[in-house]
């Protein structure tokens, strides 16, 4: 089963990174206010990026490393992947 790491932009402009096996369902959960605590008061969220991995461990590993990046590094990553977020 494929697993994904994803990045959303919250209504306040901040980024949230997570992982799941169903990105669309997870984003809908965030927007319903039932997702992560961080996104509950920052709705709606907009999906910016997703990356597929072969297994859950790989997705979680990428997520953990990505969360350590600064805002500037995350913006550079998005730019390198041709993602518009502004």
C-alpha cells in the first residue's frame, strides 16, 4: 500500500505537514475540524504538495525531516517543485 507525506497551507498562511494513505480524505478531515489539533483553528487548509512513498516508515521519516526545516527552507522546497502557495 502506498503512503503519502503531504503539505497544506492553513488559512493563516502557516504550513502543516502530515502523512497518510489517503490524502484527499485527510485534507477533508482537516477542513472538517477533525484533523490535527494544529489545523483545527486554522481552517480551511489547502493542499500544496504530496509525495508518494512505498511504505509508512518512509513517509513518516520524510515528514519528520521536513518538519525540522525552517519556513524559508520549506518555501524553497515548494519553489523547486513548482508549487505556488501565495
